[in-house]
């Protein structure tokens, strides 16, 4: 069991994370937040890359920094962007990392073939990586994270650069993996985790907002999400009045999905809230700020 | 356009280490100049001489000079109550314990007299020493020294014949009969144009190569190349980078020259010798005086040399640019440029001593830079050729432009990963 | 072990090795070739030959008796020269019919004929006897002055001079060989210093700037890899120095100076030293010093490599250190480190201090690396 206890991270005056408390067990956790919310900071703390300014992180009751290599031995990590040697082949590269992960060469070779097969790279095993596409590099990254058969698998934006087919395949892989280990996926793409995450963690304003199952999180907006059809002309006024979740054109009119917490009007249709709705609602200021 | 160039310049100007290096270099130059300025007061004697007797050394002025020295000698004789015909007689016969017999003021007088006599004796011996010089024989001696034969020997002899004519012309003009700081005593020409200039040259080169390769490879090393070279400006950005590098190089050169030469000329008073010919008989440090191919004054020579150095350094910006684009790695570029610099300098020593290639391959920028004190000179051994400077410059300007252009053209087409 | 091997392999990239080879060939021609090709050179040849003959005949040292024998040889050669001079009518006509008269001649104001004759024996016909005699004469002169102590000396220097005289350790053999070696080893030191800095500087910064640390430091090995990288850097330094020394010393063997190996350094002329190793031992000391210099600068390179933001800064910041060392440190710390004109403890103290500093910096660096936030 992985526990984050009162962890904060500050860089001088700037606070990146404040007083985070979390508990992870076996299963798949989705870490959902817009860019800049402190997602990567949390991930990097879990990966021992940065130390909390306050608080600590424990695995089975022991501080992970004190556990040192005992902890990292259990860890599989895929950073958002990671370095590789251009003139290495995936096999050479993974052999190199296998050595760092303390895996014997024979065992590693076997494992590497298996994993590269799993991420559909078996026909480029010995090609130099400098000619690889972004998606291929990303798949090498996924494969390397699994090299040591980790008990804790942390993936930072793992689906970046993957096409829809690869994405679907990847989701399968994750569900399978999460059966007997802890998998943490950070993403801002809701559909990546909506259907597979046991729990979703949301961070807002450097602090923990939700840590719950998808259903429970969605339930917070039960009865507040509506859809209705309006004219183009009234769209502007509508936007000012309500929190819009999506707009869809149909037959010259617009179907809008929005949130309202008071008494609904008659022509509105109440719809079940989706994770995406919660995301858009909670981060509405930040998202509008971004645009 | 201007904005892009300015932004490129910023990449070099905001590197604290490069700025630190510039400061260290400037401080070192100032230190070198100040720490070898013990004789700066003595040099002023020459300015007095020029004030009193004019810049040209004529029989008339020498006579006046000599009679003034006779007066001083008489004073010395009164002071010491003896009959010296030269201050050197007095100094030679001086015993250690007698030194205290004279006051500081008297010693000052004696030292001044000593300097005056030195200049007078040197001036008086000019005609004799110049008559004894046989330029063609010197050519033969060079041939023997470097074991030249065949074409090489012939070419060199031919050039020495030309030099011999120039030498005669110079002697007839009396270019050599102008006052300058005694070379054999102070080595001011070497100090300025070898020690000080070489410091400036090497330091500028280091800074220029570093900044140019930094700017040129910046996008590749900070992984912004995909974004930068797909913008509207696109790969033409390299052109801006070249201009930015040239601008930065110019800044570096100007400031380094200003600081270093500013210190030099405020320590050493050259105000009276600007117009003295660089071929002055006093500008004679080793076996042979400096003899220029043209009638150049010290001031003109200085400006000429600065211009030469400036252009050559800018050419190095071009060469670094060409190599950096091709290599796309500033680290390797730097060491390659350093290696190429030395290689070009060594080239002549790989040539057969019977072939004129020996001279042709000396027409390189490193040779020009490292022998900068011999610029425009006929008295410079195997690179004495009259056309050495302008040929080297024009050839290498062409080479640099061609290489730079080819490298740039290639860059426009290569795949960027 | 496998990790160490991986890191070492990463340092020896073939591109880097090509550059290393290229730069070393240039440095060879720039710095070293002269001391091999031109040894012994000009009159040095006679100096060398006489030196070899002396070592063959008298061994590593020369006692008084042996010197008397040497003088006798000189007399014999003079006789031979006399006979030669007398056989040349032109010399006899000038009144120079013995070698004594030849040396006593007023060469400052020679007659035309005399000057021509002298040029003839030294340059034109190159009569070996004259060159050789000059050399032998010089050696005897030195021997005659062997008990003289220079005027301006510090107390310690004077003591050492007096001690040497007391122990009868005089400079009797030609300084040519040891001076040649000193120039050679100093320049080899320069070439090796450049080579080490060239190869080692770029090691740590490469993984850093590529963002490899994220993966490296989250693996089981974790941040301990930094230590492995340092160790790999030192191993690479060792390999570079050893192979370059092997190459350069095999070139040096062309100078054929091995007969002097057992001669002690104080037995060479003008080479009074604080300690008295044999020439061979001195070579070994210099080799050790080169290793030290290499390791110290490798440390410096790795320190900068793990701190600076980019390659250009990496070069820029090392320039003052390398150039400063070449200007101020190289001679007193390498070829002249035991010479009497270098303070006795300067070299050991400097090396000790530099090693200590390097160790401290490495420890500091490791402490920092262990705790540092890895942001990129």
C-alpha cells in the first residue's frame, strides 16, 4: 500500500502542491487534472525524482526515500518525455535500462522480446531509434516501464502520440496489468481512464479535490446536467448564463450540454453526468483561462 | 528580421559563462600589460628627444643632440671630478660602494644621460649597419637554413631580390632614419604586436568560436529545432544566425581591442611616434630590423593590423558557422575548429622543401594571425612575400564564402529529425 | 559490473574516438614530433655520442679516476686534431697549426682567411673532430666548475647544493638527454590533458540534457548510477592516458636513450634536484604525475559536466582552468617538479591539495545529486 502523507512541494515562493493525502492499493488509478495543476509534481514525488518539502510518502509503512532501491525495484515509470540514445536500437536501449533495473542479461533478453512484441515493435527490434516516430518511441517507453514486472507502475501521459487503435490496445494492457498491481496513470484525456480506472484522483489549486470511483465522482453532479436545443442567436446569452459543457450543431440548431444547479426549465432534458462533465465543470476557470 | 537577429544575439549574450570568460580575458590582458610596464618611464626619454630634435634623424639634428650630450657630460665630469668621454665609462668604473655617493637627483641625471647616449650611439651607427646588410645573401642564408631547393629556392631568391630593391628605396627615402623606441632595449614592437595582439587574437578566437557555434547549434541543442525551422522564417533562420554571430563577434572584438589597447596606450605613451616609419632603424629587435614593403607609419601600421585581424576573425565566424551547421553539435565544432586551425598552421611543414607549395600552403589564416607582427613586412622569413596579406585575405574570403554557402545550401535541404 | 561496462562504452563512442585520434595526430605534429625527429640535432649529435660513450665506459657515475681517463681521451683527440691541422697547408699558413692555437685565436676579430677556415671545418667539410672536441672541452669545463655554487640562492637551495657536493654527486653527463626528455614529457602532458578533457567533459552532461535521468534515477540502481558514471569516467581516463602514453613512449624509444636510464638525475649537467632518482625512476615519476593531472582534470570536467547548462558553457568554463594550468602549473609540476629551482615541496603539496579538493568536490557533488530534484 502506497500512502502520501501531508505532502507539499514548494520552490521558493511558488507552491506546486499543498498538503496532499492519498492512499493507493492494488488497482488502476487515474490522475486527472489540467496541465499545470501539479500532476507531474505528484508523479515525480511518487517516482522519487523530487523530494516533498513537507510530509512523506510511505510504502507499506516505510518511507520510500529510505527504502531506496527496495522501493525503486518495485517501480515502473514512464515520464512524459524521456531521453534515449539515438544510435541505440530498442533492444540495446532496453538492455541498458534492464541493467539499471538489476535484471540479468539472459532474463532481460527474454523479457525484452516479450514486451516489444506486446507493444507491437517486434519487427524493429534492431533498428536505430533515431528514425522512430513519436508513437513508436512512446511504445518503447511503455515497454521499458514493464521491464522489471513492477508492483507499482506510474505512467505520465502514456497515450501521447498513440493512434486510436494503439490506445485501445493499451487500455486492454492496463486493465490486465492492474489486476495484481498498482497502476497510476496521469492524463488530461478523460476517455483514457473513464472506463478502466478503479478510482480517479483530481487535483485542483494544488490540492486534492476528489479521490473516488468514477460513479461517485459523477454522482456529485447528479441532476445538474442538462441538454437542450437552442438557436445560434441565443448561444451567446446562454453561455453567459450557464456553464456550458459541449455544443453540437444539428439541423441548423445547436444542442448544448450544460450545468445548472437550480430549478430546471421544462424543455431541458436531464442527462446522467459523465466524468468529462465533472472535469469541465470543476476546472471551468482554468480552462477558460487557457483559451 | 532585426528582431530575429536580436533574439539570436541574446542567446550568446545571456550566457553567464561567456560573459565571465570575456571579463577574465580582459582582466588578464590588463594584467599582462601592467606587469610588463617597468620601463614605461624610460620610454618617455624618446618623446623628449623627438620634441627637441624632430622626428627625422638628420646629420644636423644629430650634431645638436651630440653637443647637448657633451654639455651633460661636462656636468657629469664636474659632479664626479673626473674626465669621462661617455657615461658608460663612468658606469663601468663604478664601484658598488660608490653608489651612495650620489643623490637620487644625480642618479636620475645619470640615467637620463645614459639613455640619451644609447639613442645617440644607435643613431650614429645606422648608416654603417645598413650598409653592411646584403639582402640577397640573407635570402641565400634562409635557403640554407630551411634546406630549400628547386622551385622553392628560386621563388624565395626572386622575392629577396624584390625585397633588396625595396630595401634600397627605403634607405634612400630615409624611412629608417626616424626615431622610435630602441627595439633592442625595449622590444616594443614585439610586445605590442606579438604578446598583446596574440592575446587579443587567441581570446577573441575562443570567444567567437564559442558564441558562433552556440548560436548556430542552439535550436538543435535545446531541441527547439523542429519548431524553429518549421516557422515562416524557417531554415533561413540560419542566415539570421550568421548575422547575429557576426554582430556578436564584432562586439567582442571591438570591446576586447578597446579595453586592451586602451590600457596599452594609456600605459605607454606613443603620442610622439605615431608618424614614425614602422621600418625605423630603431625598430630592430633581433638580427634584422623590421622592413615593410611600403612606407608605413606606426599609426598606419597599427590601423592596418587591426583591420587585418578584424577581417580574419570575421572570416573565422564564417568558417565556424559552416562547420557548426554541418556538425550540429557545438562541442565537436569547437574542437574541430581548433584542430583545423592548428592543422592549417602546420600545413607548410608537411610540404617538400623543393616545391613552391611550401609557400602556397603558408597563405592561411592561422599563419597570418600568428605572425601578425610581420604583417606587411619583408623581413619575415618564408612569408615575406609582398602579396602575402592581400592574397591570403582574398583567397580565404572566397573559400569562407564558398564553404559557408555550400554548408548553408545543404542545410536547406537536409532532413531535420 | 555490467552497468559500469555500459557507462564506459557510452564514453568511448566511435565519433569521439575519431575526434580524439584526429586531435592527437595534430597535437603530435604540433608539440611532440620535433623532440623525436630532431633528436639528437646538429651539435647535439656529438653531445649524444660522447654521452653514450661515457656511459658505456664509466657506468652510471664517474669518479675522479675515470675523469682523468676522460681527460686523457681528450688529449688524444687533440693530438689527432693537431695532426689534421698540420696536414692542412692553409691552416699552417694562417699560423694555426695546433688545436690550442685554434682555440686561442681571436675569433672576435678574425682575418678573412681564418674565418673561412673555421667555417670550413665546422660547416663546410664538417670535420667531426672539431665538433667533438668542442663538446668534450665543454664537459671538462663543467667538471672543473663542479664544486662551484651559484651566487644567488635561498638557504635551502644552498644547503642542497652543498649536500650534493659533499656527496660528490656532480653533473658530469650531457644535459641533452634529460632536457630532451623533459620537453618531450611536458608536451605529452599537454596532449594528454587535452585528450582527457575532450573525452570526459561531455559524458555526464549528455544524459542530463537528453532527459535520461528520469528513467535512470527511477530504476533500481537509481541515483547510485551517478557514482557509476564517475567511476566510468575515471576508468575511461585511465584507458586514455595509458594508451596515449603507450603510443607516445613507443615513439620516444626511437630517441634511444635507454643507456642513460640508470644514471641519476643529479649526474646530468645543470640538473640539480631535490631528490636523486635514476633517469628511469624519474620517467616513472613523470608518468605518475601525468596520471594525477589526468585524474584531477577528469574530476574537474565531470564536475562541470554535471552542473553547466550547455556544451558551450562546458567548454567556456574549462578554458581558464586548462590554460591557467598550462601557463603556471605544467612546468613546475611535471618536468621540473624535483628540480632545485622549483621549491622542494611545491609539487607534492600541489598534487596533494588538488587531490584533496577533487575528493571534496566529488563528495559534495554526490551529496547534492542524492537529494536533488530532477525536474527535466
